[in-house]
C-alpha cells in the first residue's frame, strides 16, 4: 500500500508546481527512484529540479540515502548572469544615480550593477547633492567610491550604458569587440544624451535624476533581462 502511495505521489508531482514557505519553485520534472518504500528511512531518491529563476532554466539534482530527502528544496538563486556597467566621465553624479536606480528596479539575482568613469579619480566620494536627491526619492545609494572604467572587468555577456556619444565612442575604442553591447543610457529616448550637471545647481541635479529615472525605466521595459 505504501509503495502504491509513493509511486502515485511521484506521478502527481511530475510537471507540477510546488511551494515552500510561500516561494514558488517550478518543476519541469521530478523523478523518484525508490529502493524500499516500505521503510522510507532506508530508501533513496533522486530528483531533478528545473527552476525558472531569471532568463533560462537552471537544473539542480540531488541524491540522498538514509532519511527520505525533502522534496520541497529551498530556492537556490544562481549567481548573477551578467554585469551592467554604467559609465560617465567622473563617476560622481550621473553614473552613480543610474546605478542606484537600476539596482532598485531590477529584480534581485538578474545582474550586478556597477558604475565607473572614463576620467574618474579613484576613491572620491559621491557628490553630496546626488546623495540628497537619492534620499529624497527613496532610492538607496550603493556603497560608493569613484572608480575608473576597467576594460578587463568586462564579461562576454555584460551590458555597458554611457551618458554621452563621446563616452560611447571612447568605450567602443577601448573594447571594440564589445561595441554591440555598448549603448547610450538614453537609447530609447531617441538616443538622448545626458549632460553632466555637476557644475550646475541642485535643481540641475534634480532634473538630471528625473531624466535618468525615465531612461532606466525604458531600459527595463525593453531588455527582458532587466524586467520583472
């Protein structure tokens, strides 16, 4: 009787959807191999889980002996698939704002977000006016110290977004093999450039934040890797 119940249970699970602590885990296949269903403490099992966690499916398999393994495995989040590089000139104003907005908007685990500058002075602190604008809009500022853009840090699937055409041209000259993955942040606003407000007023910083926020939203709408 126990043997029949176990086999019936495995058939019900195949292709189904299970939940653990309210977190949905999608199963494309769950296969059970039973050596002794009469004594579940002795039996062994193997299950293969295909989890829809971001773009593509990730497989996890598990084999156990002795106590029957929990079929409702905790969700395992894969490491980020790519890095989103936001680049401006000094890495003090525009790129940190954009990086903070992307970090707040993109679902966790999709990518890592970093900002840098083509002529940054490494270690410089974030412009305090930028920090004030981010706080005003409830956007957490990332742990920050200005850094130079490093071509060696560019991965094969990374995306690079620049503020102005001259930045884009410089980036494509530095890493020509990645030019197809380099774009303007304002690409979806008719390739609008985002000027540097660092020499302007607090109001200029605020206007730049609003423009960058629109650009970030449009990138999240157009690139499925960044969308919820």
